[in-house]
C-alpha cells in the first residue's frame, strides 16, 4: 500500500505542477515584486520547495516525451544545452589565468612596492581594499572554476571514472547504465544539494532567518520584519567579506549539473535507439590542435 501511496503522491504533484506553473507565470507580482516582503518570502519558500521540484520535473517529462517522438528536436535540445555548458565553462576557465595574474600583482605590490591596499575607480567610483582582501578573494576564482566548469568538464569527458563494469559491456548496456546513472544518481544528488543550498544562501542574505522546515504561513508572518542583511564577515579584519558569493556559486553549480544530467540522459537515449553510429554525434569537444592526442573513446568511433 505504501508504494501505491507514493506513486499517487507523485502523480498528484505532477498534475498540480501544471497549475502551479501557470499560476506563477500569470501572477508574477506574487513572487517577483521584492518591494513586497510577502512576495519575496514566497520566492524564497518556493525556490526550495517540493512544488518547484515537480514543476521542473514535469517540464523534463514533457520535453522528454516530445523528444522521444521527434528525435531531431531532441538532438537540437541536446546540442543547445551542451553549447550552454561549454560556453559557461570556457568563460569561467579564464578565472585560472586571472587568479595567477592577481597573485603575481599582489606579490609585487606587497614585497617590492610595499603597498598595503589597492584602489581603482571607473566612472568616478573608487573601490579600495586591503591587499589581504584581494589575497583572500583568490578563493572566489577557484570556486567559480569548480562550480561553473563542472558541467563543461562532463561534456568533454574529462571527469575521472572508476570503471569496473562499464567497459566490459556492449553499446546498448552502456547507454542503459548512462540513463540510469543520470536519473538515479546525478539528478537526486543535485536536487538534494540545491534544496539545502537554497536556504543556506538565503540565511546569509536576509533576516529574519529562513529555514527549510518553515511553512509558507510561517514565512509570510516573518515577512513583516523582512530586510536585507547580506553577510559581510571575513576571516580576518581586512579580509574578503563577500562570502555570500560562494553560496550563489553553489546554486549555479547545482543548476548547471542538473541541466547536464538531463542532457546526458537525452543523449544516452538517442545513442541507444540510433545505434553505435550516433555515439558522440554533434558533440563539441575541445581540441588542443592538429597534433593533439585523440582520446581513446573518440579514436574508436
């Protein structure tokens, strides 16, 4: 009986998600007008809610059904999402260069010129921070690279894999394993991370504090005293004080990896039904030039 109750709960939430999406799109002021504390609290509540999950899940189901019927359209969606992941990753990867250049600049200014702070001010606004602020801010580049390049790295096939079974099975079984992995492991892990990270971020942006255990009615009551309270506490007196940016990056990571899980599921399905000739079809992988070594999985196809 318990399993029937669970499936009934899932089906009812999928049905309600259509209503929730339609209502949200037709009443944007109810959750986007942040001059109203209650609207902002609704945005915070639903951003980490079961209702939001089922809206996303239903969109995924609808697009999957359409794509299974129109495979040419599904290939276009796969290509578009992979282009998005590649583009964000390639841009974020430049953070590694900026991190090195900034570290070199800090060393020269501190050790050679004995400068204690850096000031720059485009358009008349002067931004001044201690060198220790810029030294600690280097961690933000590293976090951006990890969070924003993860999906790109997946598209490029560059994540480290521990293979005990995968290499020994045939093409069809590989694609089934890929689809099951995307649905049963990637998506649930990212959804759980998102739901915890969402409230973790908002607790450092607004007051009164919000919690995943708060009901909507309780959060609407808190809206009476709602105000911005952005975290500006650093690890040192003059150190980096914008650690809320790390929490925003964590949500970006969750969103991009979830989209990549969807993309990987769709690509695996297409490669399953279209056969081995479709492996890596339209896959935009980076090349180090004509003399670069070809990865083994590409060389065999």
